[in-house]
């Protein structure tokens, strides 16, 4: 793993979570249980803390950073898909942040929010629970359906299994 102490603070990763060796975690990062952090992810907690809750996953090439006196909180059972940028956001449980989305300063996503693929969520937006947002700037479009919530949960379960499999079987071979 590429874990770096910074200013006396070290990333904390429990043994039942998987951080790919090509992810870089710096400073005050706290990862929960059964999380998967994919290759190319950068979590840079130098100005402030980044906390990621149990069973959440952060997929390839996503970038998480914090401004001074701020923080990023990702609660439990959250999917952060490929190529997402999160800055000073608070993402509550069971949200799905779609591929390539950008979530800006002091955004709060309440529970079960879906941010559509490639959307840009403007600074300070507070998204109520169970809403879909889309576009640039992102606007509320629809309610998340029960089927979509089931699909999000299935995604979390797939990633929990993947996490176990990576811990058990992944080897560098060259
Ligand atoms: C949020 C989401 C689930 C909604 O899916 P859906 O219900 O099938 O919705 P659609 O794709 O049909 O889009 C619904 C509306 O939002 C609009 N929309 C969707 N994404 C948009 C975007 N990025 N910007 C602007 N409008 C967008 C669509 O044009 C459509 O508009 P309409 O109702 O006027 O026709 C889906 O858009 C999405 O982003 N899923 C996340 C996928 C992902 O990244 N998963 C993680 C993989 S690891």
C-alpha cells in the first residue's frame, strides 16, 4: 500500500479493508471496515481529515481532497464510482456518486442520494435524502426508486466480496 504519514498523522486501514498498492493515501485518512479503495485513487488528507465509513468503496482514479479547516466524510455503504472528484463534501449513507462526477465544497448528500454520471454538484448544495441530481450545475431530477436502492445495495455487496477476494488472492507478478 502507498500510505504516507504527514504532519504526524497516518492513514488508518483495518485488516478487513483493501487499499490497492497503486492508491495513495496521505495523512489523516480513516478507512472503515470492508472498504475497497481501487488503483489510482488519491486521498490527500493534508489540510484536514478524510473519513470513510464501513462497506464503502472508492473506485479507480477518484480524487478526494480537503481545504484547511474542513473535512470529507463518506458514511457507510457508499459507492464512489470511477474518476470522481470530491472536495470538502459530506456524503451520507447509501449514496451513489456516479462515474466522473465532481462534488464541490461543502456539498451535503443526505442518505440514498444518486449523483448522475459526470454531473457537477455546485458548492454548498444540500441534496435531500433519496433524490437524484444530474447535470452541470446539478439539479434535482427524480426520486431514487426502490429498485435503484436495491441495485445500489447489490453493488455494495459485490464490492464487499471483491474486497475479500483481493485481500485473499491479489499478487504482484511483475
Ligand atoms: C442516476 C441514474 C441511476 C439515473 O438512471 P435512470 O433512471 O436510468 O435515468 P436516465 O439515465 O434515464 O436519466 C434520467 C434523466 O436525467 C438526465 N440525465 C442523466 N444523467 C445526466 C447528466 N449527467 N446530465 C444531465 N442530465 C442527465 C437524462 O437525460 C434523463 O432526462 P429526461 O428524464 O429528461 O429524459 C444514472 O443516470 C446514473 O448516473 N447512474 C450511476 C451509474 C454509475 O456511475 N454507477 C456506478 C458504477 S461503478
